[in-house]
C-alpha cells in the first residue's frame, strides 16, 4: 500500500504564494509506534481506516478552461435522484441557452435548462451512463449563435424567505454536483422537527485524478462563499465548516482569505486519505460525530454539501440562471491535454474526448473517479449534472484489471481499511455462498457505500464491491416482490 | 476505439498474494542463512528437501484436481521453509520430505488449498512427524561443529524408510564432549538449569534449525511488520501474554519457574509468534479476535511448557488457537461506524 502522503504535488500555480503550512510530518504511517507518533504530530482532522492510493492530482494546477460546444447535445430528462423532469418543448422548436426545456415533476424533481441555443432535433431514448436508454432531448447547436445565456430576472437573495429561497434553488436545476445528484433544494429543506446546527462543506475531493472541486475552490471562491450563505439561510444552519484535504493548500488559503469576520464559517484541513469526502467520514473527521447506522446526517443536526454544488448555487441563483454547464476534470493517461473544463451539459463523451485529444489506445472510459466511478459502454453517453470527471485509460494502465484472482486468504486487510468498520472478508465469503440475506441481516451489508477500499487492498483480487452491489440488488429485488 | 466495461474500484494497491508470500519468504532467508551457518550442509539440505517436497506435493495436488498451477502464489514455499526451520538440523532428509508432503496434503490441500485451511500447514507437517518419528524429532546436535560445511550429520542421509543411526557417539567424535543433547527447555524442565540470555541471542544453544537466534527472528519479524506484511498485533499479543504469565509464575515461585526472558527466548516461541501465529489464513481477522487469539497462544504455550508432558508447547498452542479462530471472529464482529456492536 502506498503510504506516502502527497503534499504540494498539486496546486503549484497560485498556491506557491502560500507555502504548505498544513503539511504533515513525513513519518512512516501505519506501523504501531510510528502511527501513534504521527497521529500525535498530525494536526489535520481525519477518520479511521481508509487508504492512500496514488492520487494523480496533476491537473490541480491547471486553470479551468472552456470547451467548445458539440454540434449536438443530448440532455437526459432525469439527471437527478427523484422523478424525471417533464419535457416542455417540441421537436423542431428553437430553444435559447438557459431556457427551461423540461419542468420539475413535483418537489423531489428538477427542471432541465437548454445547455445551448439551437433547435430541438429529437426527443426520445438515448444511451445513459448506466447502460440503459433514457428519455433525452437532443439539441442541434446553432454554430453562428453567440450563445448568450438567457436569464430570468435577477433575484434579491436577502429579501426572500426560506420557502421562496428553496423554490428559487429548485428553479436553478442544481443537483448534488459531487456525483450524488440529489436535488439541492430537497437536501436544504430541513424537516420541521429537525434542527441543523452545522453545515459541512465537502471540499475533500478524495477521489484520485479529480481536481475540479480544487480549481473551483481556488478560482470561484466568492461563488462558493455566496452559495454557502444561501444554503445556510435555506437550511437555517447557524455555522459552517469547510473541510479540504491538505493536498490543496492553495484552496485552503483562498477560502481562508474569503471567510467572513463573524466566524460563522470556518475551514479545516483534512488529512489526504481516501474516502475522506464520504458523508460519514467527513462528518466524523470535522465534528467527531457518527451518523447512527441507517440514518441521515440531519438526525445529528448536520447537513453535508459539496463545494461544486454550493459554488454553482452562489453563481447561478442571484442572477436567476439555470444550470447549463459544469466544471469537470478530464484526465487519465490516455488523455493528451488533461485539465479542468467547463463543459455544457449534454456534451457527448466522444466529442469531449476528441477535444482533449484522447489517444486511440484508450480502452476504458470512467465517469467519476477511479475508486467509485463507472466505466461506460458507449461514447455517445453525455455529460450530465453529476459528471465530476471523465477519465480515459489505455490497455494495462489500470492496475485493477489484469490480475489473477485467488481465494480469500483471510489477511484481514479489508477490515483494516473499511471506513464503516464492516467485515468485508466475511461478507465476501458469504457472497460466494450466495447468502445475501444473511449478509444484510448480520453483517450490515446495507451500510456499505461502495467506496472500494476493500477491493483496492484485497491481495486476492476478489471483486468485493461488485459482490456487494449484486447482493444488495438481489435483496432489493426480493424485498419488492 | 473499443472500450471495455469494468466495475469500480479501478485501482489496486498492487499488493497481491504472490507479493505478500514472496516477501515472507525473503524475510525468512536471513534465518535460513544463520541456520546454515550454524549447522552446515545438513541444515541446507533439510531446508531444500522439505521445501521441494512441499512444492512437489502442491504440484501433484494441482494435477489431481486439475486446478491450474498454484506454485506461483509462493505459499507452498513458505510452508516448506517454515517447516524445515522447526525441525532438528539432524532430522533425516527422507523424514523431512514426509513432513513436507504431510504439511501440504493434510494441512492445506485437503481443505481446498490456499486460504481454506483452518490449521497452519507447516505445524500440521511438524505434528505429523512428531507423532511418526518421535526419536528423530527429539535428537539434537550442537551448533558450530568443525566439519559442518564438509560433511553431513550421519542421520541426515538415512536411506528412506530406515531408522536413522545413533549420532551421540559421532557428536563426541566431533570434539563436542560437553554436549548433552537436550534443548534449554528440556534442561530447565528436567534438570532445572536455565540457559543464559546471551546464549539465546548468539544462537549458542541446542534447538531446531531455525529457532536458535531469537534476536534474528525478531528483526526479520519486525521488518515484515514494518512493511505491513504481517499483523503486529499477533506477535505482540503472543509474546506479551506469555511474558506476563511467565512473570507472574516467576514472581510467585522464583526457584521453580524461569524468568520471563527465558520463556520468551527459548524454544520456538519467537519463530511461532512472528511467523506461524501470523499465518493469515489461520488467524482471525476481527480486531478483538486477533488480540484474544494471540493471548490464547501465549498462555497455552506457557501452560503446556510448565504443566504438560512436553518440553515445548508452541506448536500445539498455535494449532489449538487456529481451531478457535473462526469462533473468535464470530463473537467479536467489529462495531460499525454509527452502529451498535455487530451481531455474531
């Protein structure tokens, strides 16, 4: 296991003005006396267990750049958790960039905005990242158009009450942009019997390769602060803690410089460790609280939001804009010009990869990070609101792919890394015997959030996470029958 | 471009079974070298023959079961080397080969191969020959015999299925008049003479091929623990519990019971604690299970040594603890984050 902590590899650009004050002492971690020592010296918050993969954050010092419009954009109606939006345009209709092309269907739903000015070419089933065909609106983009964003009337955030604010947030069409895609306004709607005392802002970005959150924290700090204040008002949270992994000292410095004087918002450095940015782990690291198993963070008075979500909230809400594009990382060894790009929603991955010069050797394309992201089966799949990264790898460039698997040698490494303190070894042995219900009943299968740490360390190359996914899916199927 | 579908995670630590096993073998090499330095040709031949026997047994098993080649996972090498290190250097080579086959077939293949075995295969092999050849396994030779690099100990070259010759006279002819043929543990048990710590550290004692230098075993084990190829909690629990118990006995009756240092350094405790008890397949995986398992080994070792009929108790202590491993895991499931204690 790589135990080295990668500090200062990234963020060399603007970050040079702020020499890494948060670097951990480089004691060898893990082995008993040393881990004890290093935990004594370490000033940065963290959780227990987890792994140190190779972070590959080389794109962290590359400024955000804009990508060209693809000739055709494919915009799915359901890019969020909840009910799909209802299409409100016809084939042949001209749409303006930023115009609502599908409206929210109820509270747990989001509208969809046209990502470019053009004409609706088709409405129908198109391939999605998960391999299914989903209802999508295909827009042929007008090449000669200036692509001005159509905005509604600017909003005065301060004059809105909580309810009005939540409605306005829904109109932006923003879902959780870290990848969870839960509608932002639903998350910020606190049930009447619940009091949120702290909002946690997740700037950990613990997935290897991804640096879009990093760049947004550095380049769009004011948007982020505005978004935080909007979210605090909407949720009633009196204070906010921003957690950022210590491999992004420039982001921490940028945020520190923008913090309000009243102390309601603070930033804390987190140890660079995967999965630092998971809901359970970041709450534990920053606040020392555990979410009771099976409950939401709200049950302990906490709300977690991703920096990208809040930065877009702060950017779009005051001007009344809708979400038509997002910042994402395009990287991987098969990409010639990796970096962070502003990409219109609906851009097909084929076009995206052509723009950044994907090598013809690329044989695997991942949406998201390499630990939790999924490979796609077709390059016609579009970028959606939840796409935080597009990674391309050539043959043999992903270490997880080739190795021969062995039977479980009961080394127990998986128990030492599971951030939820599950027993993946036992779960894996039960999965091999197809004891799926026993896995859920006795070994807390449903608490697994598929971070991938167990598979990452498994010396026998047992596809533990995949086994758990299958077990959960079969249990769900059984429960619904 | 053609694209492939795989499931996350797409990265791996790069540490797989062969890497772990190979590193354990590397860490055993200094112990082997020291053993050969002490006992010469016979120790070298014993290590070689036992290891080759284990590999042959593994390969034959592959052919019978038609399940590919499992030699490449290196686990049979560990079994062979460890087994050889627990045998007396004068052990007849053919008996060593029997031990090797017994270790792999009875200890591992019978249960389904790598990772499936409940008991440490090397110790199964040793237990087998302890029962089969009680005289040969308790016949000892002194270290540093003058002609050790040019001639074999006579018993080493016994023809297969023959009884090894008496070597006491031969040992005397080598100019080792003071040699008693008893291990420090036996001398303590039957004559109440304890060897000095210095002798243990330099390996100037009568012992199995790889158990002579506690300090070397400790260093090799520490290296593995530092590289995280073994779980440090197990040797700490084994040695800690053995030391505490021995210390309590020593305090109660100093004349009768030896010092904790003697208990830690003598016999196979050091090798067992670092290299046998830590066998991944046969030790628990839950945190509390690991501590209990280690403590059980330490306690059983001392109890067997003090009150049992045998002079040495590490082998049976580990085998008994192996048997409790899955039970210990069952009752010590970790408490999940944000949850109550895991149910059994």
